[in-house]
């Protein structure tokens, strides 16, 4: 087994009432675990993956054997995206960022409310299953949605903040009310984690 499910850095119900404990438990223990299991099944027998983090693999997707490349994009993307999603959230999250993050947001989107509106609108308008991302691309902040489990790392972008828009991320509590889930998610965004990521780009 090359890849492992990371532990959640907080209790399942720590993000309530914004994201409920049952959703978190299924999402982490079942959905994320399945991506890890399928990724391990995909790369099983390929020794070149041993000791190589999934982010590094995705950044160098062209060197992954063609036969398993799509499996690595889907399941490796799922593993990488969810690992980041948990760290992007915190029971002490929400509010507005400071530091370099705020500076970068102001530089690209004028101010935090405009950034928040644009990210929210992009998320609401995402069709089907996918994620909305804040990334650094060519030294600029970019908001975009990507389908399925496609990682921005595949495209040379460095992700700072991600929002899972698959129905499994919100359906138990919010059913079809995706916009309500998106609105609630802002209350648990871990801006310190975003700041830490920005500093390593
Ligand atoms: Mn998910």
C-alpha cells in the first residue's frame, strides 16, 4: 500500500453547524478512503510511485505510464484534492484572511468581498460534479472550476483553496441547496492554511 488516508485534523462534528458530522464521516472515511484504495490498486506493481507524494505525481503526470494515467488523474486527484480540502477547513475558520493572502486578493480582485462574490458565483455555476479552486497560475491568483477530480496541479497551477462541489459533500444536510452549502462553507475556511500554502508557492 503506497498511499494512505490522512487523519482528519479535527473531530467529524467540529465544523457543525456549517458542515455536519455525518457528512464529514462518510466523506472522509468512505469517499476519500475509496479514492486511496483505487489509487493504490491503480499504481500497484509500479515501484516508481513508492515514496513519491501524490502531489509530485500529479505535477509530473506526463511521466506516469499511459496505461494507468487516467486512473491516477481520477483517483490520485481525488486523494490529493480531499487531503487538501480537510486542511483548508477549520472549526476556528471563517472571517477574512490577512497577511499575504489579503494582499494578493486585493491585487487581483480589488477587495475581499469582490473575491468572495466571484468565487461563490463560480461555485454556484459549476455544472455537475467538480471543484472550485483558488490557485496561483503564472504568479497570478485565479478562480476556476474543474470537473470531476481534476487537480490544478496537472496544469502547473498551485492550489491555495478548494471547494468540493460533489453532491456527497453536502447532500445529507443541504440536499439540492448547493448555494446554502457554499454560503455556509465560508464560515469554516482555514485562512491560515491558505496563507501557509501561498508562502510556499
Ligand atoms: Mn468529495
